[in-house]
């Protein structure tokens, strides 16, 4: 019975993409009619959008890239959350469990406060600095966890937690020691997640990396299913566990680092969405991965929309909204007696 129900539920998620995109584009500092937004979106898709129309330009040049970026980031973080939970076989794992977010945050803070070498800052911006911080963090975690030709999941988790705390301390120290209150506020806003600075030029790399990661992970659906039962059972089923762990770590680091570099550190999405999807689709990664990809994107669009309209004249960091909306729902989900992770 479940495969038929899963097909229907997945189709519903796909159908919701255009309406949710339209909602994300319609609401902001100035709200526009939802019907007009949907017409403009369909016109853009068919190449018939009118030119020299101010409202159309606002929708297609400002709000559409922001909304698409929200979808890509939500989809990518949710997908990586699925991979991380399978890798460490822990339902509390999420994309930032390996310290990637902490590294990105530290890189961004050091750049914004002008504490990086001038020779380096002349060639990069805050997004690249965040990506380099994430890359440095995951490299250290990987080197610590690797030993004897194998990759220890326990050391991986412990090193990730330790390095995340270290990087968070660097970010906090830099922010606290800054004499410029405006810069401090800007960094704090970025660290909690925002799509306000996203442009069309930010999308190609983020979308390409996210889609490529999704394709690779979907191809690993069966090994991921086997990994949930433990490393020894997975090996008995013919899975090259060490190779799989390396692929998951590299892929998760790449996707998360790229996404954090354009949106800042948005937490909780990679935790709640995979669990919510499993409650509907079961634990098979053949269903969980594509459903998490779409559901994460939809959730992030709605969260970003709410962040723009919750307070009149002010724009909340989207990370605040994801936590405020997600935590109560997640706690109710955990109360379900039929919920299972494995």
C-alpha cells in the first residue's frame, strides 16, 4: 500500500512547487497580487513576459532569484541531512554536524571585520571567505577522524562537535571585539541566514552543486539503506563502507559549504525535514531523498516569506523563522508512537 501512497504524496509535493514559488515572489516589503505573480511566473517560463514593466522587473530580477535560492538552499540542506543521518546512524545529525557551518561562519566573520590578510581579501568576498572556512573545517575533521586506513564515525562526530565549538568561539570573539556596531549587526544577521543579497549570479553554482549532489545520493539509495542497519551488515551486503563514507563526507561538505556561502548559516532544516519525510514515506532512501529535496525547498521558501512579512518594516533572519516554526512541529512529530528512524 505504501508505494502507491508514496507516489501520490510525491506528486502532490511536485505540484506545490509553482504555487509556493508564486507565494514567495508575491510577498515581501511590498506585497503584490498572487494572481499577477503566477501569471508573470508562467510568462517568464514561456518567454512571453512583458518588457519595461517595473513590477515585472521587480518580480523577475529581485524576487525570483531570491525565491529560487531559498528553494535550492532548503533542498540541499535537507538532502545533506538525510545523508548525514545515514552516515552516523544518528537521528540528531544534520548538515552542520561536521563543523562545516562553524567554519563558514568564522570565515565570514573574519572577512567582514577586516581581519584576514589584505592580499587575500582583495580577491574574495564574504561568500568565498565562508566557503574557505567551511573547507578548512571539514578538512581538519576528516584528518582527525581518519586513521589506519578507515574513517571512524565516532571520531568524526566528536571532531565535528569540537571544531564547531572552536569555530563558534572564533566568530563570537571577533564579533564581540569589534568596535563597529553596524558591522557586528550585519555579521550576526548573516550568520542567522538571509537571502536578501542573492542575485542571479549566485544561483548557477549553488543549483548545479545541489542538483549534482542529489543525483549522486539518489544513485546511492540502496547502499544508504544498508548503512542504516550498521557497517558490518552493510559490508555483508557488498557495500564498500569506507568508500561510501568518504563520498558522503566530501559531498556533504561541498554542498553545505556552497549553500552556506550564499545564504549564511540556516539551521534546523536539515534535521526536521528528513524526519518529517520519513513519517510520510518510510525509511527507504529511494523515497526519502527526492521527497526531502522538494519538501526542504518548499519549507525554506515559506520560511523566507514569513521572515519578510512577520514584522512590518523589518526583515527577520530566516534562521529565526525556521527554528520558531520547526521546533514545535518537530516535538509533536517525536510524540508519534509509530515514528521510527531505522
